C-alpha cells in the first residue's frame, strides 16, 4: 500500500509509483491509499496498481462552497446552505428561527414549482447575511444550482428518495447523504472507465497473470 503522499500533483504520483513498481514483485498487489484520481487511472494501471481508494468525493459534500454536489455528467454544484442558528444567534437576532424555516419552505416549494426562483434567492440571501456575517454572497452559485435542479435528474437511490433535501447543506446526516450520492457518482464514472476492455485487462494484469498461472497448474 502506498500512502502518506500529501496532495501531490498527479505527475509526481506517477513518478513515485513508477519507482515503486520497479522493485515490488509482480505477485504482490499495489494499493494507492487516498489517491483515486479518475484522470490518472489508466496510467496507474499501466504502472501495475491493482486497487485505489479515496474519500475526497465523500468529504466534498461538506468541504468547500461551490462543488458539494457532483453529477454523472461531470458537473458540480454548490449545496444550498441553511444552517441551524446557534443559541447565541437565536437570542440576539429576533425572528431568525422563522427566517430559517422560511428558507427551508421556499426551497421545497420551489422544487414543487410553487414559488419563483427570485423569491427563494432573496430569502436565502437574507438569512445567509444574518448567520454567516461577512461571507461572500453565494447567490449566483445558488441560482445555478436551483435553475439546474440536478437532484431531479440523478438516478441514485438517495436522490430518488430524498429529492431536493439532498442539496440542502444542513447537519451531519444530510451532508453525509450527499456524500454518499457523490460516492455513487464517482463509482459510475469509474465503471464507465472500466468498460474499456483494454483498460480492464491492463488494470488487473497482476491478478490476471496469477490467475493464468493457477489455471495452467490445474491442467497438468
């Protein structure tokens, strides 16, 4: 297993793996820990990597501001942040809990076609300015998310079941569900990559060679 490579460029990873693969026996699998980069998979396979993993697609659901929700066609969207107000905010800002609930209601009503986009964005911006202070406005990113409604097009079970709730950034359970959605998207992208037969055999050549040897020994 290769790990503890801190945020290197993909080309640097290639160089490290290339050197490692020269000294690791062919009958030993090489696993890349935390480095599942789709754009590098073919190169990894050519260098003898047999497995990879990464939690970046899961964590992206709650890290960053503009790409919390991934889609199978490669687009990313900002999740709609409607955090619960703190006790201090509830005590200091009259009506903030009502504004919070208004935001949740407007997003759900927009999903159902009952209110306009501008109404939702106005509510979100008002609430955001109170709970997030001087943070840069997210209005244009929310507008893009709400216009596209990516959750309606997603084939994953989470989006089918929870709908617009998946796009709302609020609480650990919601954010984890969006992370599981992102994991599904990553897996679908990986499956498309593996449909290339030449890549499939290249990726698994270490196991493939051992399987051939095993089957050959059974014939004699």
